[in-house]
C-alpha cells in the first residue's frame, strides 16, 4: 500500500493525519480513556497470594510498565467490543487488531522518555515475510518512571496517528539497537490526544 503521505510536503502532513484519524473506527476520546484506564488498572491490581500492589510493594522498570500497557489496552478494547477488537495472536498481527478490517489495526509504542518514542533497530529495516507491517496506525504513550520520591508515576503524553516504515531512522553504529523518529515526523504524523497538565 502506498503511503498516504506520498507526494506531500511535511507542512501538509498534519492535514493528512487528521483525515486518517477521522477515518479510523475508534473515537479519539475513547482511545484516550482506554489508555488512562489501562494505566489505572496496573495500580489497582493485586499480585500473588499476599496481594502485592504495583506502586506500593513493586516498582517495575519502564519495560515492564510498557509491557503491561501493551497487554491491557487490547484487553480493554476487546472487553468493550468483543467482535471488533482483539490482541495480537500471530507474528503478522499488530498489537491491537481490528477484526473487520486489519488496515485499522494499531501498533502500540510506549516510552519513559518525556516526549519521544522509539522502535528497535528492525523498525528501520524492510519488513520480512510473515512479520507485521511497520506502516500503519500507531498509538504512542509516554509515561513517568518510578523514582525514589515518585511511587505514583503518570501518563505524560498520548498520541495517535500513522507512521510509515521509512519514517524510522536506525542508529548509525553497527551495534545500535534503536530506531527513532525525526522531529517533523513526530510533529506531523502523530496527533496529541492527552498531555499531563
């Protein structure tokens, strides 16, 4: 599928993004609500026979908090719309699958960086057969990490939009394991749904 931004200057990207978002079956207000509910669910859950709580007894690393969001957001959508949304089941699935039309499926990216999201190095490489497509809708979530004086970290930023596989820039070093987005891509292709005040 050709990029919806093909032939468009970066100054035109926000308008294209708005059209892509308008075409998506999820309302932005509900998407924002689902993310914030998933975050709250992490802290409301009890773990183990002693009922340990995240934020009180357990202070997970950002990777674990990101993993929990990746799991809970699709579950929350599936509980609301069981015939429309589900989580990833195969290597070719996005993180959140729209059953009626996979082109509306969503990849989730989380980061404890205050404003940027990152992919692993493979995001800056061509998609291999049988793996998920790297172009499509993205839900980008930035959150605070636990610290000595912060036991109730918050969601900082939620954005939604469309990214193309060639938007990702891999690290130059051969050992680099990260891919990033140029500023004009984050600004033009990801629409802000929420920012912590």
